[in-house]
C-alpha cells in the first residue's frame, strides 16, 4: 500500500523518509528473532521519485567480471548497483542506504558512492523497488538487462561456461554497449 507524503514541512526528503520507512515485526511470538518478516512496504511516492531521479542521473547497474580460483569455470560474475555523487552529498547517499537497509557508502578521493553488491539485497530490495518505481530514461533498459542477468545467476547460469558466455553477451548490451569485456576471457 502506498501512502502519500504526510509531512508537508518543505523538508520532505527527511520527514517522508523517517515516517515511511518499511518496518520489521515478528509474525507471531513463537518465531525467533531471525525469522523477522518485512511488512507491506509503505513508501512515500515523493521519496521514491527522489531515489529514482538520482538513479536516472547518477546511478548505474553493472556486472563485474573477475577471475576466481574458487569458481569451477574460473570466473565470478557479480551484479552491482551504485549511485555516485560529490563528497559533499554523502548525507543523501546515507539516507538511501538507511532507506533500503542494505549496501554501503564508500568514499573515494573526489566522490562518494552508494554501492549494493550483496546478491540477496539486489534480488529482494533493489530490483523490486525499481520494478515498482520504474526508471524513465536510457537506464530503464540497463535495469532490464541487469534484472535478466540477476535472474540467470539465480538460476545457476553463472556456474557453467555456456551460461557465463550468455550472460556476458547480455552484459555487452548494457550502458549503450559500453560494457564490452575488457578482460581476455579464456574458457
């Protein structure tokens, strides 16, 4: 259920964020603390629009490829979502991190990034959010490719040579074709 903004204070980002943050509760008293269940999210459309707008301008969905001695095929594919801003805007990214309840804020020399790389968080928080509050620019297509790759990884396609090759071919379509594989991948 989506509720409209209720603060009307002019500082909606802060007020709406705190008043509409998803809450966690026990289903019943017999369940342990590890079995907490996310109740139906109550998200302000205004705040959701802010998050979506930032991602349309400064966000990215991408798949990193690295060599791995622990993976059978020798490579690991890791989907990641991030938003890059100037260091002075770190507080905004921290609000996004608190809102989603996942990821981390990383400081670089001249910028700051909000990064989500944990697969479960991508599948349960990031992808459902952007399914509900869709992107309206070129990044909408990148998100669809990203989501497809995540579903393929979830189905186990990243564990075979053929699966990785299929995923890499999809990845090459992301970001306007700018995700060409830079590494010489040998199977």
